[in-house]
């Protein structure tokens, strides 16, 4: 050491080496001992890599594509087909559309035309860079010439402005007082730009875009800060993001001054407030295109010309999945969504100060979307036949869409009108659709029902019309026809009476005696044919059929949620059909109506503690008696053996009720179960079992509703299709397309990680089936519709398609997760009555379980009342498992929050914790804890065993890439430090030798 400190070179080397090696030791210690650190790197750079020794994907599944590239190409072509059927023609006057295919020359307006919104942001986003198509490329391939000068103007930030800002970050507690559209001010249009119009006068196409994304809702003001001045371009501080801003209005006036044919294209993942566009005679056509994904925009040019890529005729056939209201501020959700009118208006108060607990009250009950507008319109007209309420409040009804052609319908009701029906009957309608126009096209037939409503006595709330079934024709050439058959079980016209509203002593599903009207229509407001039937007696439906076809009792599960936080709906009463004017909210809650009591504040504070400590005694999940053994035993039964019966015959799908599950679980240690259940971030962990006998492989699970994506890294999830938004798929009203999408996602899952460990993608965090409760919800683009039946049918079809290829779907977000504001900020408290929950918000999940065979479910960040959704026994066990008969794995949403507890999750009926920080269980390993862990393990294994994960066999796992990189870097650094030290010593020795020789020479 003396030598080192005597010389500057060795001293510097020693200090640097000590610091570097100390840092290496600290980094290694953190990465190897703190799970969240190493696991986060695994998510970004790729985790353990399976050593695949046997691959039976081709034998087990009917694969249609040879490799990843081939299925990607097919998927991108498919997205164009979906977009063609999903684009909604909202307006078409004066024969402007379709455009001619002969030398048509157009001018495209709108800053966002050079930067359309292909997808929302967040965990489901994808840039689709490998197949990115543009708005202008779509026109070009359709033979439409466009104004290059105008395009170059928009491409130049110096000339036309910087455009819309980047989407807000996906962070907790995000609240937006306003957001710029990025539209170019009219003052920027110079004389040279205006002069360029003369050669492109056939039509003006005006593009308006709006964003959407995870972690934020769309602004309901256009303020620079809450209560502040208007942001750039806003019409006023009190306008909102989903109406035209000042720059957009000015642009339209400019276009109207210079063009006679005007087409507006709405590139938005929700609805917009545009009554002025519909009423403006100078606006000829309006098209809604949603978010078209990576390649879907290529459909637009084909729709504009009415000619597909093969030169054949096509017409728009999309229909709206939401009601387009004339004034969003008059919607019944306006005063009960987002931030409640101020920065923290949705936070509870305590002693006059805002707390960290947010809420949302679903005071509208069942009257969401068309259920409100069609019902109130009916009631207003019933009270005053001259009323124009509906016309003043609805621009486009739910289910609405125009075509370039015309259709005639011949409607035949199988049961004669006026017949008496029973609860066991199924009503059938045949509709022969004939194309009577000049263009080929598809048509949508919608079947609605109207149940009797008691105006005189106590009554269950009922919407005037409810969607019962729907169907879409194939492509019909002029003169061709097709007969569609729609059905509706009488029992499905039931209503849920959670509070004995009709005072008959019963709570549950009911069919009330009276006249039931079937309505065959082109949308929720336009009837083409009707038939009325009579139910003679009230029917109380005490039980429902589950997914296995068994009758199961149905009783209230959410009385606490229905009652509101203060009980008895205090400060949050529900809308009534008998008095819309008096019950639709017209103000936000005042401070006294959102102030917590000491008891409520204490209960909430207890719920966000890191450890779950609630006693099990007396709870429905408690297990008494002797705990299962903690010592695993080798029963010589592997997960793969479950594919064969006791006689060795291959049975294919493994049954959830196979008695051998208990034998298999006996082979797994408690530690391995905890590692499986408590750590499920984009994977399910390997389960070896004692002596390696179980053989459950590591699986790759991924986001999201727009196809396999990863917002963290492309090291494992890559080269996959960026599909169109779900709202576009829903707008097709074609469930066959949804099943095809599921199959293509499944094909991508089979291709998997070709350049890495060759594992398939087995789990998919999709589809998403929350309801478009408000047009301002940030993730409406990720969800299908405002209607539960439409959403459920599409979800069931996607799930069936993916299952064919061995991909299990984690349908999300379960449940009532219909806004982003404060969704995970200690878990927003959602208050809704049980009728709305069962008839609207839970309905799509129920359909997907019973009809789609779903084996996966993802819970949500929010609470149902006071209880975290992922910890709600009522939701996950009483309703999902016991009532609906769901078999499979329930995963949480991504969770690093203090109010989410893994012990609480397994007690509720959940199975897998989505986090890269392996959760520590806090409850003792008693009979209850062990039994619940065994059940959760079984549920996960059940989903995996019937997936593509079991089509490969592995022999161990290679070191994660980040560890290889870390070791390599550390070895290189160590070698470099050693060489530096050697060279430093050598240099010193050499210098000392030279100095000694010089001194000797000098002395001589």
C-alpha cells in the first residue's frame, strides 16, 4: 500500500478502482436482491430465455402463416378491411361522395392531416412504424390527386405551426384543464397557399383530429390552468376539447369561401359535438374514421371513391357505437365525471381539506347513451307531441350510418304479432335485405325491444329501447339480396330490481307483465318494423344459467355500492324516468356533499396500508380444519399428462373439474406457488414442482387491445400488427371480423419471439370492454361501445378467435373502470346502483364468459364503493365465478399501489398479481392461506395448460440478456482496470529505473 500511495498514478488508479468496484458491488446487490430492479430490466431487455428442445406448434394448431413477417403482412391487410367496414358516413348531401375516380383533384386541409392519430397512447399504443401508411398515401393509391403545396405547408412547422403537442404521459393523477388541437391559425394561409387551390377544386377534405390515451381524460374546458385563461386556439376557456376550436371554425369558414364541395373527416376515438356541421348546408359530407391503426388509413381513399383496391364497388357500412349528442354539457354524466368542474372537485374533503381519495357517482343509473336520449326523447314527445327535444339534443343516434346505396327490407316476425309470450320463448325475426341502389354495399339490421313501464305505481327503471340483437349482410351488388335472422330470448328482456323498486317483495331479475314491443330498425331511433307481444304474468327470475349450463341463484352482490358512501344514496340520488327534468344533475356536488366522516376517513386510511391484516374468521373464504401439507410429494403427474385420461387417450382440452388437479397441486411447494401468484408482470412464471415433475413453462403475456404490444420494451414483443382501435371494430357491427382479428392475433402469438427464445406469446391483455359512459373518457378508443350487448358480442368473438390458436385473453378492466382521472390514485371510489352494473357495465364481461369461453380476466384500479375491484369477493367470486361459472385466471392491473394487496386478492378470488416487484404475502400460512394459494395456482395453470404455451418443451432457461450485458461490462471494466494498474506500475518502475540510471551516470 505504501508503494501505491507514494505515486500519483497508482493513487488515482486505486481510488478509481475502489469506487468502480464498490459501485459494481452495490449495483449487483440491488439487481440481484431487490426483485423490482432486476425484473424491471428483464421487462426492458428481455428476461430468462427458454432453451426450447421440442416444438409442436405446427402439429397442435392449424397455422395459416409460415412466420412472423407473413402473418404481419396478412394482419395489416386485414386492418384495411376492418377500417373499410368501420368508417361511418355521418352525412352525405348533394352527391359529393363518392368522388369520381377520373382525374379527381382535391385540397386537403388541417394541420393534423400530415400527422393523423393512428392510435391512442398508453399500454395499448403502437407506432406501427414497419407498416405506417399516411392520409396522403391513401388518396394517392385511390387515384386522387392532392394539393402538394398545401401538404408541404402543413409539413413545415415554420409555416403552419408546430401542430398538436405530444400525448400526456401515462402517469397517476393526470388532470388536463385543456389541450391544444394544434390547428393552424387562419392568418398563416398566405396568398401563395390560397392561389394553389385553383388546380385542386374538385373537393376540399378537412381533417380534424383528437387524441386519446391511458392515464388522462379529455379536457372538459380549454384553459391553460384550472380557472385560467383560454389555451392557444380555444374558442373560449369554457369550451371543451370535443367541440371545434376557434382555429378549426375559422378554417371551415375559409374553406367554404373557396370551395363548393366540402368533406369533413373526423379522426377521433370517441364522439364529437358537431351539431353545426350537420346543420350547415355548405358542409356536404362527414366521415368518422376513428383511430385506424398502422395501415387502416389506406381504406379512406377507397371509401372516398367507392372503389376498393381491386377496382370493385364498395360503400361505407359502419354504424355509430355511441349517441352523438348536440350538447355534451347537457349529458347526464356531465356533472359526474372527471374532475367535477375544478382541479380537485372529485376529491373527498376531510375537515375542509382535500384528501387523497377520489370518487365518481354514476347518478345516471341505467340511462347512459341511447338509453337516456331515446327514453327522454320518447317521454318528452309523449308529454308534448310537438316537442323537439330529441331533435335539439341528438345529432346522430346510436347505430346510425349512411351508405352510397339504398336497401329495402322485408321483415317477417316468426311469432304473430299480438301473441302471448312466456319467459321460455325465443322471438325470431327474418329480414330480407335487398340492395335497391347503384352501388355495392353492406347493411346492418338492428333489433331493439321495449319493455312495459309502470307510470302509475312504484316501478323498476327501464330504458324505452334496448338493443337485443344485430346482424350485418355480406357485400350485396345492386339487385342482390340476403336474408338475416335475428333472435331474442324473452328472458333477455328482463330488468334487474336491486331495491325492490316495484314493491313486490323480490330483488333480482324480473320480467313484468304487459306489452313487449320488438323494433327492427336501422338505428336506435328509426324503426322499420315493429311487433307487440303480451306477457300475462310477472316473472321473478331467481336463477340464471352459467357458462356450464347450470342454473345458479342470483342475489344482490353490491348493496353497499348502490347505497353510496354515506348510505341511502345521500347526495347522489339516481335519475328517474318519471322525472328526468327533476333528477338529471344540473350542478356539481358542493363541499358539504363530499366531506368524509371520521369513520369513513379511518376506513380509507386503513385500506392503503402496505400490509393486509383483516382477519379471515367468519368470512366466506375462510377455510377451517387442517391445513394442506406444506411438503410437496412426487406423484409422477406433469401438466402435460393432463391432456390424457387414465387410459392414456388424448382428450385435448384439459377440464377444470379433472380430479387430478389436486394430485398435481400436491407436487408444488408453497414457495413456488407464492412466486407464481405474486409475480405476474407480462408473464406467468415457470413451475417446476418437486423433482421438476410439473413442467409448467414460463409464458409471455402482453398488452393490449390493439394487438400484441409492449410499452416498456420491444426486446420480446416486436414485429406485431398495430390493429385499428376497438371503437372502429365495434363500428363495423360485424362480429365475424372480430373473430378473424382474434385468429390473427393468435397466429402472431404462435409466431412469438422468433429472434429470441422462440417462445410463443401465450397471454393477451385484451379485449377491453368498458363502457363509453362519457365521451370524455380517455380510453374510449380502446373500448367498443356505449352498449353492453354490442361490446360483449365483439369481445366474445375476439376471444373465440384467439383461443383457436392457443392464446388466452385477459379481458379488461373488470369492472366499472370508465374514466382515467384518478383511476389509481388510492383507487377511485365508484358508486353505481346494481341495476346499472348488471345491465350495462358487467354485461359485456358476462357475455364473453358465457358465450366466448373466456379463461382470463384483468381487474381494474378503481374501487367498487370502498373495496378495490381486485379485492372484491362480491365481484370476483360471487358474480364472476359462482354466478357466471368463470373458470380461469384473474390478474390485477399493473400494481405498485399501497391499496392493492396480494393477500386480499386471493381472498376475493383473484389469482395473479401484475407487478415486477414480487409481492410479499403478509398473512400466516394457515389452512385458509394455503388453500387459497392452491386455488389461485390451479386457476393460472388451467389457463396456461389449454394454451399454445404447452406446444413447446423446454430444458431450462438461459441467463437474461441484461445479466449477460452486466457481466460482460463488469468483466471488461475489471480487465481495463487491471491493465491500467499494470501499466501504471510498469510506468512508475520504468521511470524510477530511468531516473536511477540518470543519477548513476551523473555521479560518474
